[in-house]
């Protein structure tokens, strides 16, 4: 998936978070958004994903020469972040089945088991995920980002709360995504940055 951004800026309550951000990303790239804490990395990632509107500038999206509108971006984008919420009263399998239904996907028990196994989660637990550790929750959020096999994968601090095994899961997914799609990572972690082909430093402004 190709993305081109021109003059992107964002303000909250008249406070400028960043201004005049330009970049482009091509299919087959892992692109990193880096910067100090509070610089607006997560905000820019959410703008790229159509979850926030920019205060200035524009972003265009394309797949194999065909334009993709912001309104349809959710169909081709996967998004994972530590702050996303899950249905903690449901089991892992119930959560996946629900999100699949919302997306209009048919996921049987074997499909769900394969997804859980891919991120290193147990496939036979029936208890609510409220009993899961923060690292297990992070792995669940990864599942939802790849559930529909999107050409664009957006990851915000993807190895937050993860051990070395969990980090390997993330980087395996990133490597697989890079073969046919695009990955954008918002991070300050050196190991995340090492996965990136290019990076953009966001300089927050008061």
C-alpha cells in the first residue's frame, strides 16, 4: 500500500502538536515514526489510520494504483496499540469471533486456534481474558490487527509489555507483512527501529 502525506499538522485546544509533516511510504516498507515523548508519534499514527483528522495537510492512499478513500481505510488497515480496549468478560476465542463478525468475516474454531497459536497464546482457555497478563493482552491486540489480513499494518509501541518471545512474535508478523504490504511503527525502542527501512522524526512543538 502506498501512502503520501503533505503538510500534516495537528492542534489540540489551539496547541500545536506538530506542523508541516511530509512523508511517503511504499508497499514492502517498514516505516518508523520516532520522536521524544509527547512529540505526537501516536497522534500522527492515528491520523494516518483515519482515527483522527489532521488540522492541516492531507494524506492520500493507494493500492496497486487504485485510490483508497479515508472512509474505506478501515477495510484495508490493521491497528494495534497498548491503549486499545478488549471485551475482558469474554474469552480469547469469543473476542476473536466477535471482532470477526463485526468485520463480516467467517472464522471457525480452527481459524481462531491458528490465530491464537500464531501469537503464542493458549488455544484451549475458556476463561475471560481479564485474567490475562498485560503481555497476553498485547498479543490479543496483535490478533485483531491482522485478523482481516490488511495491506496496511499500523503498530503503536508494539513491544510494550512483551517479553523476548513476544517481541519475536511481533517481528515475525512485521516481516511477513513486509512481503506484500506496508508497516508503520510509532516507537522509541531501538529494537523496533532496527526493523524499519526508514524513519521519520516527529518534532513536537509548544
